[in-house]
């Protein structure tokens, strides 16, 4: 790696929607790199609540204060996108042991596909280790309070999108 070249990292994910756990990862990741591309995976098998465009808009609104964060999206192999964007690092988060196995498999596969690309893991912040996009959507749907778990832009959009189920 050229020591003078800026370190560019990609933080890939579904971000359906971004949570304060993701935001914590972004803030901490920025201490390690010069430029961070938060990239929404387009061809996920998961059935998303928000479109890629909506997820990118929420990411942009929530990270507005950072001049070195860019929001992107990609299709296909992450290693190809990283090459195209001249990124040398992949940033991922680990919340619990349950994340570890999947993350390890992906990191090893990506290393096999492109050995010069390193995956860097950050442990989730204590306050966020129970937080997931899926859980936030479920709790919101059932009428639970999600303030403090997601940025305000996400709370607003969830209110527009989801009707709270009456018990
Ligand atoms: P994916 O579908 O790729 O898992 P996610 O949007 O769920 O996409 O997560 C993207 C990355 O952020 C993953 O590495 C995941 O482990 C990490 N992550 C998700 N939620 C949190 C959190 N609360 N704290 C730290 N990292 C998280």
C-alpha cells in the first residue's frame, strides 16, 4: 500500500434502515480512514422495507456532518466495487458471537477473491450491541419507542411507512 495514498474504506450493508449502531460504526471508522464510502447492497436476497434510494437518502441525512463520508450503492461482488473505488479496507461490525461466523466466512471469501483487500472489524458499542435494523422495524411495528435507536430522519420515515399494529 502506498503510505501517502489516502486510506479509503467501504462500509457495506443493507442499512434497511440505518440505526444508531451503524452511525456509531461510521463515527469510529472515520478515526481510522481518510474517506469512508457507506455502500448499500442492491441485490440482497432480503425483502427490504425501504428502496435503495430511500436508504441512501437516510444515510446521507444522518451523516451530513461528515465531509469525508460518501454514500454509494453497489451490485454484484463487493471486491469488484472496492477495486473500482480504489478502497483498501472493508469495514464491518460485530455485535455478538452470532455475527461472527457469517462475518468470518465473508471476510475469508473476500480475502480469497482479492487478497490485498483487508476487512477490519469493530466491536459494536455497548449501547448498540442489541440493535439491528430488523429489531427496530419489529419494535416500531408493535408500537414500541425507538427514539434513541435511530436517527430522527429514520423515525420520521418509519412513521410514514409503517402502520402500528393495534393489540
Ligand atoms: P447486512 O445485511 O450486510 O448485515 P446491515 O445493515 O444489517 O447489513 O449491517 C451492516 C454492517 O453493520 C454489518 O457488519 C453489521 O454487523 C454491522 N452492524 C449492524 N448493526 C450494528 C450495530 N448496532 N452496531 C455495530 N455494528 C452493526
